[in-house]
C-alpha cells in the first residue's frame, strides 16, 4: 500500500485523521478484490465533496463576475468542475500514484481513468471538509481550480465541443459542420458509435462514444484539436 503521508505532504495538507484521505482514494473495485481490507470506498466522500465543490465554485464565480447572467455562470461552473478538469487537477497532484484499485481497474486508461481521478478529487475535498471544515476545503479548491477560469473564458471551453467547432468553422470556413454516423456496433445495452464530422465533403475527424451524442462531441473535440482551433 502506498505511503499516504507522502501524498498528504504533496497536497500541502495535514490531516487529523489520515484514514479519511485513504478512504478518498479507495475505489469500490479495490474492496471487491481485497475482502480483508477494513476501510470504506470513496463514494460517500465523493458525494459530499461534490456538494462542497459546487458551493465553493458557485460562490467564487458569483463574486468574480457580478455582471454575468445565471446561464453564463452555470456554463463557467460546468467547465471548471467537469470530469476532464477535475481529472487534470488530480493528475497534477500525483493522485494517480496513490489510488487503491483492483488489478482490472488499474489497467484502465483514457476516459475510464479520467472518471476515477475526477471522483477521487471530489472525495479528497469531502475528506478535507470532514477533517478540517469548509474553509480548508474551499482553500484547497481555490488553489487547484480557480486559476483555470481565465483559460476557460479565453478558449471558450465553457461551450461544448460541438458549439465551439461550429462557431469557429463558420468563422474560418463559412460553413456549418455536418455529422455522420459511420458505424454502430455492439448489443443494445452496450452500443459503440463512431461518428465523422465533415466540413463540406471533407471529413475532419472522427469520434467514438456510447451514444451518438457522445460520439459527436468526441468528433468535434478531435476536430478542434486537429485543426488547432
């Protein structure tokens, strides 16, 4: 098992109850594989941390942007606390090296690992809240998330990928992108869609997902990355 005091130092925290931090990093799959383990998995802490995170980010945005509408603030908040953003912050803190996972889960990469890292970030917030209170939890959130807002606004990443790609494609090419489902495989309960995004007759990129909407968003994001937009 990792030395969690090292992560504690890396996070710049000092837990009164280190078991809370360990619980925050324990995935349900680890308990299924280690029946002798006496600790709990992190889903309850994640639930708590999600609520603390939403309040803290909402308060921050409300005060920082007094002229913005409710809709704009909601979009900004979603960009700050989405899975990609939280997983990125979690990764930068070195959380990945301290996760307690089953052997199967430990091999996951990509979107599956992003979800685990994002959940762990929220669980850590929940652990800090229980251990030291709201002020400490909010300070942690401020340190690791608030500074992202300028980039979110500059890159318009508060818009979903399809909206951003359409806006830039119309600006640069004078055309609206079109999406086409290229393949659909798997049983009804576990479909996998591949979608291509086109500008005119040119296929710009492809994306995959468990729904057409998810695949379209992935295709749009891949197109933005490919075109450097």
